């Protein structure tokens, strides 16, 4: 009797292609195991992870402290719904509000849910505190944003793939250019504006960083106009950019944001997700002070899984890892090394057009059309050489390794990137 053929990567890819919706276009690797900065495929090949599940795995894959919290809590109590109290939620709420300096938190599950929650809070605050009729309220957003894929969120997206043919769309949003303070000033002349939603650094757009004074000026302007400044830190938060939050700018970030830092732009509404659980469990959160959060009363917003004891335990452990292992400081130090290496590459290789980023959230712009396959083909070559990254917007390659990476590992990854790009030949 012949031996059964061993299942390989191609088999798993074919399974997904046959039975799954084709809403993603993955790099052709099939991953089976992760630890720290490494991933292994089903054939046993090891890779450096340079995407971190879009910055959800800042603490590294399967961090033992986070997995320990998950396993212990899973053996005790996983879900009660909010019909009852549980012994973990209050502890978590106290921990996260103290860490980020807000009075209240509303726990949710996914990033898109957190953004939707923030939008609802903002509109309700606008109606009940600012006095703008709900049907007339306006929220200002930025072009090239990415806040999720729900119907409301895609209504103000400028990405045709995310938006086209999913209408009718939710009204009440005005889009302005990102990092354009005069455009925001003009938009806020409208008395019906109740909020401004922005990514401190635009991630999906290709790691677009604003001017140093942009966010502090935004915060001051919103305050003067009685408009809620809402910061979507789902991708940029939790130490990714070299400070606990990207709105901290370049503060020293000794475990938590230094409120006195000149570059700190305190949002009225802070939106978190992704690395809030270290990639172990879906956890997101919206934080604000009582004056804003108290517009939400029982029965007006909620989630069966939001604030469940398993999520609460995991999130506390994930945030403790960031603080205890000084991941913000590590991201800031290694980010400088990485950008210098990439800039050196750009100086000698015309294929790299631009290098940009902050902390360990970086990108290179490939000197080719966004419609070309060059960036994709380069990422396929990266994978062949043991490093996983993925393009965004056609010709931009985003680099976001786990923040537990050390300098030797980073330099080895830079060697791989340099080798592939220098030797790359277009098909």
C-alpha cells in the first residue's frame, strides 16, 4: 500500500483558494509556527517577520507572559457578556486608563469596531453637548486614510478597492488632505463639525508621517473650536513608533507618555487595537474622559464579547510586556539604525526612491509605477531569502518587525533586504 503524500504549502494554498473568499492576496507562504521575531512555514523554513500582522504582534509571536495569561484565564472564565460583572474587567479598565491618562475606557474587540464606537460617541457628544442636530453633524477625516472596512468607514475612504460598489454610503463626513493644517482650519469653520478623525501616521497609505508640529496644532485647534480630536492609534500605538503612542511625538516614553512633552498632542478620543493583545486575541478600546464618555448610557452601545475576562487578562499582560521590556525605547533605537541602513541603500541603488518612517514603522518607496509588480516581486524574493514583508499602494514596501527584535537580528534583516534589492532584476 503506497504511503500517503505529505501535505505541503501548495495544498494549503489550494484549500484557501477553493473554500475561502478571495478578499486577500497573500504572499505565497503557509505559516505554521511563530516565536518572537521568527515564523516557520509548514516545510520548516524559518523567516524573519517584518510585518508583525500589521503591527498586532509588537510583543513578538506567542510571548510567554501573554500566552500564560491567556491559558490561565481560559481555564477559569472566558465569557459572561456584560449582563454580569466579572473580576477582570474592572482591573483592566483601571490599568489601561491609568497607563494612557484617560478617565474612561469602552472595551471592544476589533479595530474597526473601535473606530465605529468612536464615531458614535463623537456624534452623540455633538448632539448632546455641542448642540449640533444629529442629522447635520459633520466629522472631518483625511484622504488616503485607513480606519477599517465597515460600511460607515468605507463611506469616507479614498481607496476604490475598499469603497466601490459597496454603497449607498453613510453621509456626514468631509475629507481633507492629510498633514494640511490650513485645510483643517478651513473645515473647522463649519459650526456643525463635531470631530476630526486622523491616524497620527498614515500606515496603509505607505507610512506617511506628518510635520513635527502638525498634531500639537491639531489638538489646539480642535480644542479652540470645541471639536473632538480622535486619534486612531490602532496601528501606530503600543510602542510601534518609538513612543507609547505616536501622538507623543519624540517624548522619552518611560513606560507611559510624558504629558508635559511639548510634542504630545493629547486626543479627546484615543482608539487602540492590534498590539493591545500582542496578537493573541481580538481586543480594542476607545478611551476618553468623563465629559465625553458619559454620553453613553446603558443599552446605547455594546458588544457580547467586549470587555470579556479573557480579553481583559490578555490585554493587561500585553501592556505589561511593553513596559517591562522597554519596547518603545527599543523601537526608537532600532528604527534609527534601520532607516540609516535603508538610506545608505537608497544612495547607491536607484530602485529605492524614498525611505521614511518612525520607530519600527517604516517604508521604502520603490522607483517604479504603483501599477507595476516590482514591489510585489521584491517581497516574493524577500520570502525566498527568509524575510516576510508586503507591499502597500503598489510600489511601497512596509517594514514593521516585532519590537522584541535585537540589533544583530535587525542588521541580519537589513542584509537580506539589501541583497535582494541590489540583485533584483525585473521580469
